[in-house]
């Protein structure tokens, strides 16, 4: 009684529902159709009359009958549809739900809560220490880069590997992220080698989901930079947040990889880092010179698709300033 009273006093300061008994009594109250807290007053009055005048009538009632009353009331509180929905949405949440249920049924409420909290805490640790990473590709007819598993039509850029980290980089996951990126690179190089395609020259890390980074995370990036340097692969960062960018400059990591290796978007990084053949450069220069002589202005780079699957080729688009347009207008290659 002292515990219930103290709980109600503290709970009243935070707009909590006033409790007057155990969970089983609350279940009976709910199953009786009660809707408001006024039911507590009525219930208290009935309990008082029962204890005062009717208790002797229940003296010889078997405990099994009293238990059946409680069980019949509590069973109605089990929501099977909610459990099925939890299973469909998140299997880990369902395991926590079942842990709490069986802990309460076979042990006590405290044990059930302890099991549920432990499972939920383990889930959080797993998500923090094993964040998701993804390889990005270019969505057709756009300059948007998305997960190639989510968008199968997205194409990779030759000579460039784009990886996105979907979590802040802390001491708890920094080593995993580094090893995971190197594993992506190793797998990609093996696929390119088997297909006799050019090797990876640039590794672009999309950092827009990285909201923060600590000292261990910066050290992991430095180790990643060293490992990539041994493989003749350049590390490029795309769209780091302001907090992350400030820490990278404070730690001199930005100077280590080069200020020119940090870009606003993945598309900007791809335009700069995408390898171009000598024939492409020669043809670009010829077109630019011809358009300059005709007083045309030229724009920037984009990309088109080749007949080779999962690849995109860099292009040059020309912005026409004279009318009518001729062969330079909209020329791409």
C-alpha cells in the first residue's frame, strides 16, 4: 500500500494514470467496461463493503476458482493481432515481446520487464556496432545516386566505387565500418578483374547520413586512407555535415586527403573523379574549340549509358546561346 501511494504521488506530477491495485485488478476493471477514473471510486466502495460484510462468504472458496477469475480477465488483454503485426514489422521487437510475455507468465513481472529491456538493449547495441552500408549507383536519366540493391536499375560508374554509411561513426562501430568498406572494395575489384574491366581508382564515401564522428572514427578514416593508398585508390568524401566537416578540419584529416577530395554532392565527386580516356578528352576539346569559335557557351558534365550493363559513361553537354541551334546544340558523347 505504501508503494502504491508513493507511486501515485510521484505520478500525479507527470499526469500519470492513478493506480489503485495490481495488474489483475486493472484487467478485471477493464473487462467490466469501465471507461474513466470514476470507476476507481466505485471499485473502492465495493471493495470496502465486500471486506466489511461479504468476506466470510468467500472464506472457503478454492484458490483455483479465484485464479480462474483473474485468468479469464487477463486473457482478454492479450492482443494477438498486435503480436502478428509486430512479427511482420520487426522480428527483433517480436522476440522482446515474447520475452516479456513468457517472463511474466513463468516468473514475475520484474523478470518479464528485465528480459524485454535486455533484448531491446541488445538490439540497440547491434544497430550501433553494425551500421548499414550500401553501394550506390546512378539512377537512369538523373544525377541521383541510390542503393543499387534498392534500385536495381541504378548503374555503377567505371573506375569509381561509391559507398554510403548510414550511421554516425563512433568508437563502437568505426573499425567495423572501415573493414566493411575495404571488403566492399575487395569484392568489387575481384568482379572487375574477372570481367577484365578497369580497376577502381576512386572510393567515394557518401557521408550525408553521418551526423557525427568522434576521434576513433577519424582515426578509422585515416587507417582507411592508408589502406587505400597502398592499393593506389584515392579516398573521396561527399556531403559531410557541418559538425563532421569541422572535426575533419580540426584533426587535419581534410588536409591529409586534400581539400579537393571533399565535395558537396556525390554527382560532383563523380564528375571530377570519373576516369576519361584520351579519345574522350581529345573529342571534348575539339567540340569545345569549335563551339568557342561559333560563340557558343558550354556547360558541365553529365552521364549516359553504354551497352555494357551496370555502367555509365561521362558526357559533356553544351548549352546553346545562339539560335537556331546547329550541330553543337545538345551535342553529347
